[in-house]
């Protein structure tokens, strides 16, 4: 197994990373939160994949509870099942079975390593899963017992992990990362190097707890020592911004990175809506003023200028678009000060190499009043070819019937960091998130409801602030409704906008060729509501993955060209079916094979300068627990395993990562799959194989 520059981070997830980074990156410091945020701009390079198991309905309608993968030999409901190295980064659940038990089976064990009462698990009563890494909080109104359980303790596994539930499964989702076969990981509880990750999570949780106490809110916020170290290179702006005027908060040339942004304004909600925060990296952002002394925005200066990387309403960028509300997350915070003003803080790191410009634009007919802003920078350069630009995508409007709301749709490579979302009108909170990466037609992230994606439950939601997710305000109280009413949604619950944030800093979602991140409105994207959203990314628009070959199993000429051959017992059949996600209403017809046993072999073409290869197989997921051993040019490459089953929306794009040690320098690969399974009728299906090469 080749050790990539970020093997430790890749092995157990970003939150388990030690301070080991490339010598070209800025020097890390003792603050675990700051160290973690500094490493985020580095693009994914270890071929990890993100995934999620959840209780979502197989019909993709409402009723996202009680669904699971299969029942094991003990009759328990299996809710997580992955073969190969990986790491669970978060577990969420609601309507918990207080008498139920989580059973964790690591690395092929037949006896669970842990058997923990579900209620005790989320309340932190087990020594391996203590607070503040777990929580159990009331976050909704619809049920009187609207409590959500969350766990952010990273759970790495070296060979496999299966989680079964003795009792009721109800609502759940589990986010995880997978890594190529051969990645060296120590299974939970890993003593090394996980303490660094645990320190970061604990620091984030504890800081959040302090920042949300009434005593702390009345104190003037202070920056940390690590923030202050770049103060000599900071730029302070004091202005009274007139109507339709802009001011540069930063305008600099050379290489470096923004480390901290603080903006102090009056507490007027219209400022949050009318002020625009705009950022542009490595473009015409630092040009000289016109001869009359006036400054032009970059896109007005030259028609060759690129778009802004960030252009968002000020309140939206900091997590509260409609009102001046206290908010505390890991990367962003809003705090009212003792002098009756409000301070906005952004801790995202933003690298650049030629120039950088951050502009505040008053997009209204009224003056914005006194504004004080400070931008702290560091001149230590990141490795340009390995780093993404900090980018946001802002969208607003009415939802479109039959189409999921788009957070972000872009080519390129990077990390999806999360989103802030505003929802108003009709019952939007049944919508599931659907995230597809690299052209996959199946959502790798497929959840159970809008409020569940934001780690709450049972809309309308109470206000809650955590490092990774929150609800900016209590809609029922904000609209004047009765907070003591249960089992009812009041008219004012719909007319007052609900605002949520979810930052995937527990597990930034990697993509190498493209990202398509969406969320339903209503249970089938069938309701009309007023939506707005801001997505956060680190992005290089140059894709780091390309398709080099396509094998259609039932096409005689194509199959012959790829030397496709199947042995053992199998049958060929036609299927017309649909994918889960945004293509729910699009039937696709294809022909393929249903294998009971035997082997499958074929030859594929790849780029010899690849950094690893991904196989993508169209499968029929009406067949559950599909499993095959993978060999590449005669060498064992791991297990291709998919435990899920869906008899309704049957198409599924399954993926398998091949380690670059088995692919680099080659123009072709001979793939052999050995079908395994216990079914007497079918254990593996294949209709097509797409071959995708990772690139530098």
C-alpha cells in the first residue's frame, strides 16, 4: 500500500488527523481546531469515498422510518455493513427505542465488541462514547418526545464493521468514509493517532458550550492566541458605507491565506439582507484605480475577469439571513456585543497565490451605518496544485415541481463543506438530501428528511447551536405561536422562514470529478416553497477524474471487445427501472446478467498516468447483499460488497476503488470477480462497468 501524503488523515477521517502534513503547508499550531481548519483546503488525494446508510423509504416518499439493510442470523436489524477499511464519522437517530441495543461487530467478529443500550449510547453512559462526543437533546415540537441523538466519536475499522439493532430501528442515518483495500487503519478504539481527533472534537464542543451560555454572550468576544499571531498582517477597515457603494475589506497581492474575518455592524436585520460579501482569488482583484480615482469591481474592470468565488448576502454567509441572532458553529459565529452591536466571525481558511480581494457591497438605497471589519492573513503559501479555493454557491427562489433543490452542481475536485438553508411555505421538512459525486447516478448521501439532515427532528424545530449543525431560531416562538402545542403544525410555522446550517467538518464530502448536491422539497419534491441556500466548498474546477472506458455487458460487440466472460450459473435479463434521487421519474431500460456463482472477467483501458482507478457498476438492487472478491491482473484487490436492497427503485451505481499500486503505469487492467453469497438464485448483478481514473 502506497503511503499518500495524508495517509493518517485518510485512514481515519479528517477529525482523526494528527499534525502530520506536507512540509509545504503552513505550520500547524497547538490549537486543535485551528490546526484542523488549516488542513481543510488541501484537496482529497487518497481516493476515499463518502457514504451514508439511513432508514429512508425505498419508495422515496414519506415514511422514512423502520427501514434497514437486512436481518442477521440473530434476527437483529442490520443498519450498517461495510467490508474494507473505513471510518464512521457521525451517527444520528430519533424516536429511539429505549429498550433497544446497538451491537458493533468489528473485522468479521461473530460476537459483538460492544452491545450498548441505544438510549445510554446517546446519553454518554458508555465509557468509550462519552460526552461531549455524544448528545441527546430535544430539538423539535411535533412530538412531545422530539429528541435527537447524535454521536461524533469517529469509529474507524480495519477490515469491516457491522452494526445491528436488537429492537426498533425507527429513524437513523450514519455517515462514513471508505478507503481502498490495503489502507492501514487501527480499529476502534484506536489509541494512535485518534487522540488528536478527539482533542479537536472536544475543543469544538466545549468552546460551543461556553459560547452559548448567557454569561459568555454578555462578554466581548476575543480572538485566540493562534488568531492573533498574524495580526501584523491584518487589514482593518472602518467605514460608513453609503447606498450602493462598496468597500474593500482586503486588497492584496502575493501568496498567502485569509485566516480570520471579523465584521462588526449595527443590529439591523436589513443589513444582514442587503449587504453583499464578495471574494475573488487570483484574478483582477488588485488592479490600480481609474484615472478619476474611483475603484471598479473586478468584473467591471475587464471582460476577461472570472466570477467571484464568493458572492452572498452577509447574513446568509454567517448563518442567519433574516434576523440578527446569536449563532455559534465551528467555522462561523454571530455574537451580540455589550455596546449594542453584533460581531460576525469566520474561521474558514482561504488560500490564494497571486492576489485576493474581499469586498463588502451595500446593495440598497439606505446607508449601512458604521462598519468595522478586520481580515487576518498569513503569507505562508499552500501548495497550489494540491489546494482548493474557498467557494460558495448562493441560490434563491421558488422550488420546482419534480426537481430537487440544488445546493451545488459543479465540475471539479474538492470538498463539500456544508450549507445554510432557508425554507418558507408549505411542508418542506419531509425532503431528503441527495448528494451524488463524480457522475454517480445513485445518491451516496441519501437521508430521511430536511430537519434530520440538519441533525434535528420533528419540525418545527427549536433553536439549537452545535459546532456542526444548528437551527438559527425557534420558528414557533419567532412567529408568535404556542410552544406548548404538540401534534400540530400551525399556519405561522410555515410563513416564518426556518433557517438551518450543516457543516460537514465531521466528514467533508470528497469529490474528484463533479459534485451534485441537492435536497428534496416535500417528500417527493412536490411542494411549492420559497427556498434559499448557500453551499460552502473548497473547489478546483479542474476535474481530477476522467472516464476512460465503458463496458456494456449485454452488448455483444462491446462485451467481445472487452473480453467479457462469465462462468458458473447466471442468466441474462432485461430490466426497466429507476434510480433513487433526483432521477426518480426517469425510467431506464438495460440488459445485464444475474450471477449465482462463478467468475466474471473482463479487460478495461486506463490512463497509465493514473493515481488509482474506480470501477462503477450498474446493478439491480432488488438483489441484496451482492458480494464478489476482486482481482486485478491476478492480484487480490479487496471485496466488492453492497448490503442494501430496494425492490422499488432498483437501479444502483455501485463503486469499487482499486489502489494505485495495482494500476499505475498500466494501459489496461484484467479484472476478475469471484462471486460469493448464500442465495441460491442470485448473488451479484452487472449491466455495465464504467472505468474512472484518478488524475493528478
